C-alpha cells in the first residue's frame, strides 16, 4: 500500500472546514467549564462541609468516568426521559451540539477546579498573614493576593487541560457531528484512504495545539512577569 | 526612661496558648508602655513569636486577656479589625506580595482598608519608601530586590497603615549579614520617632542601644524582664545567664 501525499494535501481544505466546529466546541466549553470551576473551587475551599462534600463528589464523578461515556449518557440517555423531552431543556438537549457542550463543560469544570485548588494551595501562607496583619478582609485577600498568584501557578496545568479538551472534542464525531475528525471520517468513507486522511486531520490538530501552547506561553509570561528570570 | 512609668498601650494578662497538646504560652503577662521599645529574646520554641502573633490575632489565645490600646481581643471581628488598624507587623520572611511592585505592595492596604484614592495611596507609599531610603526601587518586584531591601519595603508597607504599634518577628533572621544593618538602622530611626515597638530578635546590640525593656522567654514563660543595662549586666535567672552566654560568646 502506498502513501499518497497529494491526498493529504487535497483533503486539508475540507478538514479545515470542520475546524470551525472544533474551535466552537473548545472555546464555548472552556468558558462555561472554567466559570463552573471557579464556583466549584470556591465550594471546595469554603470551609462549609456540605459545599465541600458536594464539590468533591462532583469532581470525583466527572474525573472518574470517560468523557465518551458521559457524552453518551447525555446524548442517548437523557432523551429516554419523558420529563426531559417535555421540558424547555429539550430545545438544547435534542441537539448534539449542546449535549457536547454540556458534557465537555462539566468535565472541564471538574479538572479545572482541581487545577485551581492546587494553585490556591500553592500560595504562601505567609502572604495571607501579611494580608491579615494589614487588615484586609477575607474576600480582599482572596481577590488581590491569592487569586492572581494561584492563576499563575495554575496556568501550565490549565494549558494541558485545554489541549486535552481539544483532543476530547473529537468524540463528537461519534454523535453525528462534523468536526475535524467527523469530516475526516466522511472523507475516508468516500475515498477508502484512512491513512492519508487521518494524517491530515492530525496535522490540523497539531496546528491548533501549537496555537494553544503559544497562547499559554504568552499568558504565563504576562502573569509571571514578577518572577525572577 | 524608667520601664514602669506611663500608661500601658499593650497589656497581656496571664495569656495562654496551646497548639494541640503543646503549650506554647503558659500564662504570659507583659505591659508595654506607649512609646516604649521592647526586645524579646529566648531560644527557639520559647513562645516569642507566638506571643507577638497573639497581639494582632494571627494566633488566637486560649486563656487570659490581651488588651491593645484599650480594645480587648475577643472573637469579635470588630475588635480584631480595630486592633489590626493599630498594629503593624513585620515578618521574618518579609511576606511581600510577589505579584506587586514595591510601591504597589505599599498601596494595597491603604486603598482597600482605608479606601483612599489610587493617587493618594501612591503619594503616601512614595513618602514611606523614602523613609526607608529606597524610593528608587518603587517599581521593582520583590524578587528583584535584595533581602534587606525587601524587609525595608515590608516595614514601609506596615507604616503606610499608620499604626501606633509595630511588631517585628525576627526581622533580620532571614537576612545575609551585610544586610542586617540597613534594616536595624531603619528600625532604630523608627524607634527614635517614638513608635511603640515589640521586637523579637537575637540582635543584642540593637537591644542594648534601642530597647527600654528586654524580655527573656523560655518554654512558654517570661523568665525575666528588665531594662537592657540591668538585663545584660545582672541577669537574675540561670536560664537567662545560660542563654546570654550562648549568644554573646560569638
């Protein structure tokens, strides 16, 4: 069997068409998931047992099960319930797009909350004491001291999370959507050339990953400008 | 200045503090007169840091009373806030906010706690950076400063809140020897201006020249307190003599 470089090249434009959906899924899930993560991490560090425990169980469930299984539960499973089909939620949940956004966001929230918790724990205790001694209130210490430092400490792991999610979005090709992987699969079905086509899909993912790495690198420099180099 | 004159601005009365099973303070009583400088010394683990950390409630005492400028430290948030407005603290590890420049470190609390404008806060901050002789480092981050400079920024940061009392928790212990003097000089200037100070330190030269009262602690108790001349010339307790023998022979 031969490898046709031309086929890689020819299929690239079509695959790039699927990139739009991949990016939409990535960005929207990240925004929603990260916002949820902030809520979750505040629950985790609240000192209120019920909230801490709820956040812990949530994180355990979403980290502890495959994202594909979660996606299938939401997309195939929820539709079984009449109550859901009758509710306003059905407007969203009958669309694979919103099912995917839901599954990915909930996942991102679980992982990112843990990343942020690590960042918060990494902030020197002495800085809290200095803040207290200066008379800053708890929320002021969190906003002006803990948060900016925790964000810097969390960035490298958060970058990993973004890249993981980028690759995770390929799962939507299994629920009838045409993202990069979905488009590649349809071309393969027509051309019977899985090798070339999936290589071109891989190239597109690598380009996106490179962009994400650059972005995170810039952010790390921005937030870490105070670290001695 | 005699050590027993004037009104006390800080009163510790039979203060106790335990960490789990370990009793860090076993009934400590101390009066600090307004404007006096008290140097606290003693072996590590003797409760010196714990004692001063109780004065601004970084540690919560378990028994006895602590009254600062007429305000008793209780669980009342209002009282704690009121005491913290009166008391500044300088730490062994500086504890500067690493993500803020020197001047921003000074501006943060005045802006958030005293709610003054950014412009006023900056002017105030520059004034205090000048007092500790490093206005030219205003826009540097802590990591770009030497240890001595960082500690001076930390002192200025506390002063920006215009406290009546300053607590120093081993302010020179984390410094290289050549930087100790610049910090002690700033502290000496502050003392001359009449600030009430409690300084936990092993710098006995500083104690001799600046202190009104030297307190020796061991095993959670105040073993001895006396004006420096008396304290160094005629220590009454064996434990004090043993301690002084150890730190002064170098």
